[in-house]
């Protein structure tokens, strides 16, 4: 009887450990909607033609897409 109880306890513990939520990894091949307002840093062209990092308030509902989605290329480093 003790063996059965130990086996059931072990099985339950293994089952619970395997039922934990897996990490969620966003798919870079599809656009994603911003869930809540946040500040992001984007590349913006200055009047003199240079690119500069500029903080921008991104509102909930805006879209975020990788270069793969926008222009069909593989992700590339920032300019």
C-alpha cells in the first residue's frame, strides 16, 4: 500500500512539473500588437540627414513588426 501511495505521489509531482507553462517566444515572421502604452526608441532621420535614436510613446493597439515582415528581409542590425 505504501508503494502505491509513493508511486501516485511521484507521478503527481512529475505531472505537475510537466504541466508548467512553457515560455512564450514571439514569432518574428508576424506583426504583433502593442498590449499597453510604453516608450520605445526608434531611428529617426534628422534634418541634416543623419539617423538618430529618438524615444517615442507607443500606444496600446499600435503594431510592432520585424524587418522580415516589413520588407521581406532577414532581421538586420540597426544602422
